C-alpha cells in the first residue's frame, strides 16, 4: 500500500520479534510490501539477441544429447530480475521460453507432464513431434500444442539441425509447486493416427468434424497443429482491415471446440506490423514473451527502447507500458506467449490505455552481444 | 405409451364428457397419444426435385416483387405430413427451408426478426446481404448467417438471377408462438464495415482477432460469411482421413467464439460422400433438411429410397433411420440444416446406430416432376 | 407482420395453387401470419376453481385406478384457446398442469419419460415419490422434482386421499414430437437411499456436500425435495426487505449445483403477496401456470380481472400483461411453473414493464363453477 | 524428474557459466528441480495453539490500532517452510490466514483490493463488516465474504473484543505479483442496504430472489453472509446420513448463482466429525488451512500426528497425506480454507486415496506453547 517506511517503537519491535518465534507475523508491518497498490513485478523488460542464442544452441548440440527424464537439449531465457531472486527457469513469473535443438536422427524420448507446452518452429524441416499418438511434422512458422499430461516425443528424419521455441507454464506451476512428470517406458509412444491428423480434421478452422462432438480425436483441444500457411493467410486477410491501435494485426490461436485459448493456460498470439506502423501504448496485468519471427523495429517498454530484428526474443512484464514500432521496409511478425488465460480464469486481468497514447523514450536498451 | 386402444365404461365416458365442459381432461385417456414410447413424428420423409423448384422460383420472379414487411420472394418447402395437419411453412416441426430469388437491381428491404436465418448460395453472383452494417457478397456454395434480431437486407449488383436457400427456425418459433418482427424505416440499413468484414477477420478459422475479446465486431457469432473456398479446402483435407461411418466426411459450421453451432439454434452441416460411398444407418431425435449441392445418389429413410441429384432437397424427420449412398462417379456434397442445437440445449437429443448397419429398402419414392 | 389482408391477382392465385400441388408454398402469402410482430399466442388467460377441480379429482378416485403404462389418475387443465386448436394436454403451448390423486395403499407404478416433472403438494400426508431409488415423503407445500428420464413411482402409506399438482413440459415436447417413455418391469423401483436423502444432504441450501463434486448423489440436480418449511422461512426473511415491484416477494427454486432452475426446462416460483399488495404490470415471452396456495385476491391479465382464492389455478399466456393483487387480510402465496428456462436457453425471452404501471380493468372473468 | 545428481564435464560446466552471463540457462541442468515427478512443496505441515495466538492477538490490541492503508490489526500464520524461503504472509503458497482483532468503538477504514477475503467469526458480538454498502453483523461461527475489489470496512458497536479469522489469497497473488489496492477516501463506505441484506434474500439456500436474474443485489456471489445457524442445521441433517470416508460430514460454502465456491478463488469448508470418527487418508494437490471450531482430536499429516483442540489452526500442504480423528466425546467441527477453486480452474487438481486406508504414525508434533 503506501510506500512510506514505518518505524516501530522499541516495544512494538520487541513484540514483532516475540511473535515471530511462534511463526506468527504482524500484518501491519508487512502488508505494504505484499498488498501493493499496483503490481510490484520483479520481472524486468529484457531482450536476447538471436545471434547470441543461436550460436549457443548450436554449440549445445556438440555438448549434450537429449535423454530419458525430460532432459531435452534446450537453452532457456532467464529474466535477470527473477534470476536475481533465485526464481529458476523464468522469463516471467508464469512463463518459460526456451530454444530446443534436435539434430538429424535424434530422438527426444517420450514423457508427459502437467505443464502445458507450445512450440513455434524456427528453423529446419522433417522433424516431428508425436503427441498422444499423433505425429506432427514441423515446418517454419508452425504453431504446435502439447497439452498438459499428454505423452510426447520428438524425432528428426531430416538432414539439418532443427530449432524451435518452447513455451511452457513451468514458472507458474513452480510458484504453486504442483508439478507432475512421468517418463514413458519406451523412447517412442506408438503412433495411432495419420500424420498431421488433427490439422486435416480442422483445416477449415470454423468448421468442426462432426465426430468431435462424440469425443473422437480426443485432446483437450482436438487440434494441435496450426500451420504457418493458414496463419499467413489469416494475417493477410486481416490486414485488409484497419489495425488494432495497440496490437496491430493481431490474432490469438484458439481451441475450435470452445473458442478459448489453444492451450488452456498459455495464450499464444501472432501479430503483424505493417512497415512504419507504430502502435499505441497500453499495459495489462498479463505478461508476455515475444519472438520476432520476421522484420525489424523496436518496442518501448516502460520508457525504454528495445530494438529488435528477426530471431530476437524479449519480455513484456506485467503491468508494463508497451508499444511496438516497425522500422523496416517489410512486414514485421511477432509471435508471443502470455499468461492471459490464467489471469482471466482467476479474475485478475486488467488493461489500461496510455493516457497520452505513446510513451516518452527515456532509455535505450543495450543488448548483450 | 402402450399403443392399444382403451374402451371406457359408459360411466367413465360420461365423466370424461362432464369434466371436459370445465376445460379439464382425464390424463389416463389421452396420455398414450402424447407421452409416446418413441418420437411420434408427423413430419414425413420427402424429396423435392430441383427442376420443379427452379422453374417455379424463376416464374415467381415475373409475378411478385420483394416488399416492405418481410415479403421476400421465396418459395418454401412444405412437409406433406405437416401440411396435412395445418402446420404452416414447415419442412420439419422446427425447420423452414425456402429458395429465394433476387433479380438484378432489386432490393429486399431491411428488417429484423427473432427467427435466425442461414443462407446457402445456389446460383448467381454479385448479390449481397447486409447484416447489421456488414455487406457480404454471396458466391455459390457460401454459407451466410443472419443471427436473430439483426437488421438485414439483400441487394443485387449483378446481371443474372440470384438464388439461394434460406434456412430458418420459423416453425420452432411458431410452435412456441414467440415471434418478433420489425421493419427498418428505410430500404437499406447503413453499411458500417468493409465488405466481407468478418470473413477477413476470421480467415484463419482457429485464430481470433484479439479485439473480439473486447467485444469488437459485434454479432452473436462475430463471423457471418463462411466461403465455399474454405469449405472445399476443409473437406478436401478431411477426406485424406477415414470417413465417419454414418456421416461420411462431415463438417459442422461453428461459431469461433464458443465452439458452438454457427447459428445458436440452427445447426448447419456440409457432407462429402466419395464415389461409391455407402454410409451406415442411424437415427437421432434431431431432424434435418438436406440440399444436394453436387452429385448423384440416394438416401434410404425408414426403408424408403429417395434418389437425388444436384439441386434436390429432402427431409429426414426426427428419429428416422437414414443412410446415404453416392452412386455417381464424382464426389457428392450435401448441405443440410438441423435442429440439433435446440435438442442439445434442451437435453432432448439421442442417437442410435442401426442394429444391422443398413436398412432393407422396401419402397422407392417417386418424386413429383 | 402487417395485419392487412392481401388480395392476389387471379394469375398469382393460380400460381399459388399450382405450386401447392408440389408441396411448395409462396412465402409472401403466409409470412404475416407466422413471422408476427409480436407473439401471436393462442393460449388464453383462464382460471379454474379449486372447488370444481377437487370434486372431480375425488370422483375420479372412484372411477379409475393408476395403471402400468403411465396412466396416473390425474385431471389436467386444458387451455380453452389451445383446446380449440386441437392441442392436447396443454395449459400453455409448453406447460402441462394436472392434479393427481393417490388413495391410501395405492401404487402408481414406476416408469420414466423424457418429460420433466415437478410436484407441488396440495393435500394429505404419508404418500411418497421414489425417484431413482430415493424415497421422498410429500407434505403440504413441498416442492419435489422428477428430472427427465429418472425412474419414479408413487405410493401411499397414509389414510387420507393425497393430492398434488403435477407440472410437466408435455406440450413443449409434443410440439417437437420428441417423447420417450419406458415402463419399469416392476411396480416399484428399488430404494437405494435413506428417505429424503437429497434434502438431508442439501439442508443448508448454499452449502454443498463435498462428495457432490465427485458425482455422488447423482441426479441432474442432486436435490429433489424442497420442503415447505424452508420455503416458508426463505419467504419470511425475504419479506423483511422491499418487495419486487412486479413480482412481490418472489423466489425461484434453483439447482444448487449450477444455480440454474431446479428442473432444467421447467421454471418453478413461489411468490408471497402481503395483504393489500398490488404489483405493477409487466409482460414477458415466458408463460406460466399459477396455483393459489393460500390467500385471496385477483390478477389482471390483458385487462381482464381473474379473482382467485386458495386452491385455484390460472394461466398467464406469453406476452400477456399481468399484475397481482392481494385483497385478503392475510398473506397470499402463489406457486407457479413457467417455461422461462426454455426461453432463456433458446435466446427467446423478453420482458417489458407496463408503460403506465398498471392496466385498466375492462372485463371481469366469470369462472365456471 | 529423476532425483540423482548430475556431474558435468569441465567443458560443459564452462559452457553453463558462459551462457549464464547472457541470461540463458541449460534446461538439462535444472529441469529435475522444477519439473518434478510429484509436487515438491516447501510448505510444511504445522499447528498453532489457540492459547498462543489469542494471548498475542489481545496484546496487539494494546500496541497497535487499525489505520488507513490496509493496516488491520491482524496476526497471521507463517508457514515455517515458506518463511525459511522468504515467502511472506504465507500459510501455504496460495493461502493467507490471520486473526483479526477489533475493539469496541473501533473502525477499520474502508478499502478494496483484488485479493478475495473470507471471515470466520471466532469471538465476540455486535461488530460488523460493510461490503459495498451491505452491513453484515458478525456472530460466532458465521462465514462472511468480501469478494475481490469490493469496498469494505469493519466497525464494532459492542462492548467486548471481537476476533475473527481472515482468509485471503494474498500469497497466490504475491506469487503472481498482480496486486491492486485502493483506500476509500473516507473511513466508512455508505450503507445502501438493510443489515444482512443478502442473507435475508437467500435464506432459503436453494431458492433465489427472482430479481437476482436481473442483476439486482450485485456482488459477484450476491450472498455474503452464511450464518452459523444455517450451517449447524445443514450439518445436523447431513449427519443423519453416512459420512464421507475421507472428509466426514463435509460441506462446501457455495455461490447460489452458479454453484461454484462462495469466493471464486478461495474454497471454504466446514466439516463435522462425530465422536470417535477416524477418516481415511487421502492427498490432493490443493492445500488447506484448518481452524478447529469445536472439539478435540488429531490429524495425521504425512505420518506426523498433530493434536488439536478448539481454537487451534493447522496447515495441510499440497499433496500431503492426511486423516482426521475425533478423540473427544462431543462433535468436532473443522472450518478450513483451500485453493481448490484455483487448482480446478487451472486444471491442476488431483486426488488420491491412501493405498492402505490409513497412515502409520511415525512422529508426534510438539507445538510451541
Ligand atoms: Fe516435455
Ligand atoms: Fe499488449
Ligand atoms: Fe429476414
Ligand atoms: Fe444423421
Ligand atoms: Fe411420470
Ligand atoms: Fe410475470
Ligand atoms: Fe481488506
Ligand atoms: Fe482432504
């Protein structure tokens, strides 16, 4: 609440110390640090250069191999603010983002966990993910779901290194300490469906195979592959209309069976910014991790300018003002994950437009290179 | 309940007559006709030839004009069983289907009604429907929604007669006597959006423009145009998989915002039957009106064979066994509307597979020509 | 739509006749009678005197016995407007209301049907209803549910005639022709639970036995007995507050598991009118059948005054203005059933306050005696 | 995942250190500590004696006064396991529990916060809580809601100290860093309704005032006072049936408008254990804070015996085995709060029965006195 510091009488100090020994605490002394007037986030805005990440991801291919027990070959983003607090594997307090590498011929063995996962494909071809018996081939720009507690393994039938972004709600579940994990007894879970089964069933988007009403096809979302081809088409058509003032041409991947987010806890968005587009600033309780699929520009976050180009990743913390600018001559595409579904399910989301539309840039962020 | 006829003692007959004068009725005497063991539908299976309909629809173009007050130029299907009972405008007890004609330059003036409407486009081009300010151009095979109580008018900028199928829940609302209707003070409702606005916003199908969460775009379903192009693609991809035993390659048009049927009360399906395909028989409480978009074949309904070809319409009544056969050398496409959303919302839907898989054909229906 | 009569040219008349032979109809000629500006209900307001009903119900005890096959000993209310149209067993187009008599020692054999049923107990004691193995004893003023497709039988362990009101959605399901009925192979379904099981589990109202989350207790609503004792208490406490202008002190029986109406399709209300209370007039699409539990007064329906006293039944048709007056010196209690849940689920409900607050009384209804 | 320790080659160690400088992390090195096979909770089972708490709460009445800014006079429970990790104000990682003291004539000024709060009244009378203009008098055993973001203040018109338990989801919101707080400009929010308004409206429990459908009465749950009188009655009636094997006679406070938990994020339960009752052990992801309203007994948590008597508080952490025993000669009543609604909304709840029914007691907890 109020930010001012209290000083306590010696008598009260003594009382505080006395009750503390009984694992009791004085609300009046600590409430201001916990029930704050506005979100007192400790995640900081940050940006990672793709050149930095990519080099190390490729190098990890020489040093480690995917193993039983979940040890995928992934390098993940650590939010400096949260790292300083000892919060592990966290891009924000709820979201994890990593870059996974799979080499030709490798297998990342089958397992399942209560954490949900999304994939956004960065480089390579002919690798696949198998989710509960559905083998899904991954192509650049595809968006792929691994719903919570579904068996999944990855394999690679191609000849070049394959890289993709993993997005999970690991930090959220670690905040709550509610993880469950189970390795599959064999490397590969049996394949039950034709390749890309669910994408074939839902190719029309707003049309559902009638068997789905009878529970056929069976994942929480029924649909686990959203191809870049259809994403591109969706963005192109949307771009014939006026852009959203704060979000540009922005689409949310949804679950066709209930209209909610594709993953029940992780929101996933794709945004297109036309050349020269400068969106208005806003802020919201939900936080996000962005990946620059294509293009060049910058994002102003709480007055600090974060320049980005294709491949870069950056974080927008909770309740941070942010606006995007495309400075390039071509479209910019931003893929992002967020915790909006969690905030909405728990009744915690809020959104606010910037009072003057745009922020003043008071700092320029210098990324590590 | 039991089908047997009761005879009553003279004393009881007299009692029945006595209470009837007080607008009281003896349950024991009538219950068997009303609380029946199975649906005692009075709608009959029936088929209308497109050649018969088309000729008369075109002829109506010479005789009547669209007018204020809802008098569209439409010829509708009358179920002979329901017509015999004096139930008006009914293909089944819940569904209305008509064929509307709009001539070049004509306008069907704006109005709104609590009855929902879907359109499936049969012939022509460059006509449009305007729904609450969104102008939607109609092309063959497109599926278009007019949600309940939305202002809508039709216009025609082309040079050839335009024909489409109208599907409404007029009979359902007439069973309940709950109609509301209002003419717009002018012929045309103002256009507020770019042409095909919602189709541009939802072109990706399982991707939603983020503004829709904030209520932008505004219809009950947000999306009112489902183009044949995307329907065709959805069916093609679905056809790479195994067909549904009873329904072939069948898709339901859905509302991307909640995963429910596109219109909240009228279900709409498109089915593709590969050459030679013969589906298994089943029956369900929900009833349907079919339109043969393309192809040639027959449907067996309660043991009677209904041969069909492109353009024909036919009715599958509630709880009637039915199976479809494509006898042609090309794909057959069946569009249909049904009352399944109503039955499901009211907890009344049931479905049953035929005990032997297929019916014996005991009759062949002779359509009027 | 417009009420004006059309006249058609001889040529058009001939065309109408010609297409009619093909079971085709001209929309322009019939639309005004079907898509009406406002609900064109054919149910009429009506009132039945309890003295008339009771005498005949008791007389039926001498003439008929409950039998296998659903033939309960019930005398039901026939809306004169609907009777004139040949619509059977209908108080309104959706609602059935009857008065059932069970004599000491009798059994009304077990059966189930897709129609939902509610009971409101009028006279007698020590009779019971068994619903899916739960035996519920009936006392005056109790409200009891028989959810759709649950086995139920009635028995009588007392010494005096037992009478109760039955409310079912028979006419709604008959409009749709979707009935299912099944007799149980024996007279009585086995009892699985202690007497009044669900009422013991839910005695706190806004408190749920935790096992219910795991599906224990099993009906659609989990709760099937709402005692008059708790109803009375609820009304008494509510009466310490201001009354609702149109409904007085009015409570809806709800399903504690989802906050919806106790029966999923039949709404049930209890209303208390303080002495002298005169509610404001309103109208709504949903219709209702009222039973006067206690008191004396009148209801004005579409300008006609219907005087009532304890035991009487009356009907408020769809979209009819209505207001209630308690002319007695004690509280009046009105129990009623309505089709509001159906109208709401189908998106058809509307409500309107009377422009001047109260109607002019232009007629007085003379009930048959 | 696997618990075994990895050792890394010097080369890999160097790589880990190198990428760490770029705020990148190696998944393979940390995943086992975060994606665990089962919840790796750091909250410990613990018990606080009422005598210890009460003495200090009363003493705090001499030392501090309620102030503007949220500084209620509350002593809260600190889970030793979480305190060791620097997690403030946490009984579990999601739940806060405190004991609030209000002295005669005092006012705890009005404010609102996004954290939800429940109160369970421990001692005293004639104090009240005002929630959005509804003044609710507090009596022993009452359960009172302060839904998120509703203005609330407390006052005291009596003569004795008033004490109650506060339950909030402060730690959950602190995990997510999403707090909002606002002081009201004046001490007291204006009263808009008669005292105990919502309890009068919902006195029937499974009956809803019909105006609530039109949004009248207005809180998220409409109902904010659940009196001990009705709780007692509910438990008494429930006790005529068989107890739940793991939970005894257990009731959840629910929101009558949707059948969900009374507070949308905090579950609240009351349990009665008959003399001698020994429940079976189970465990679940959701955690709980218990308060012993009456009685004497013990709870075995993960093999450790926690003896309790009236007034004590104890914690059952996530995924901890627990079983309850009433060793007294009278009924025991346990009130508790839990995070089950959060776990269920996020799809994270699981429950497991103990393989042998009961745990072996391997330790006895010695509470601080
Ligand atoms: Fe995984
Ligand atoms: Fe944003
Ligand atoms: Fe229309
Ligand atoms: Fe079918
Ligand atoms: Fe029955
Ligand atoms: Fe009314
Ligand atoms: Fe507070
Ligand atoms: Fe438990």
